[in-house]
C-alpha cells in the first residue's frame, strides 16, 4: 500500500499540471521539464519548483528549433540564471546579426563570463561577442572590467593588446 501512495503523489502532481496546462504549456515527464510550447513558458518554468537546469535545457531545445529567438532567450536566461549562462544565446544572435551591443543584458552576461577562468568555453564566446561585434560600443567597459580581478585581467588584457588598446590594469 505504501508503494501505491508513493507512486500516486507524483501522478497526482502530474495530473494537476496537465489540468492547468491552459495557463501554461510546459511538457513535463515525471518532475523534468522536457519541452516548452512557447518562449514565454521559460518564465513560467523558472517560477515553478523545477530545477533551473531543466528549464534551461528546454530553452536550448526551443532556440534550436526557433533560432530567431536566440537574443530573447539570452535576455531571459540572464534574468533567471547566472548571467554568463546567457552568453551562448547571445553569441548565436550575434552570429545571425541579431545581437544588440548596447543591451544591458549583453553587458552583464559578458562581464560575468570574463570573471570565469580563461579555459571555460563560454569565455571564448564572450570574447567573440566583445571583440568581433561590440568593441567600439563597449571598449571602455572592457578596460574597466580588466581591473576587477585576475580572471577579468587574464581574459581581457591580451585581447585589448592585440588590438593596440590598453587598460591601466593591463600595464606591467
């Protein structure tokens, strides 16, 4: 009998979720979000008790099927997860010439990524956005960020130097 009760609790929760599916259209299997039916479902997903990673994986699947939503997905991710997690979405948007260098979410995501160890893959994506797309608009920010810590210095000074630019923090 105990086994049936244990099984029924997740089943009842899943049924309740299905009954309220007209409020939002997340596809859930067990306790894991497996599919978003709209980009706005990501916000709903993050507001529920689901693990953020599940929502993020569902968002990556959404953007794979709807690449024009990459920039908006980056903004949503930056607002709901560690800022640097948004960088791959922004990188995809910039590749499609749909990025916006002046957007505050892009700035916050890049700053966060430059605070990571230089060998993290997301740092290279941040450098591509920063130096191939947004250097003119964000150069002064990069120079300031280089003074904020050792990872920022390691991630930014070499790239600034390659372009004949320097920041006080980068000078020996």
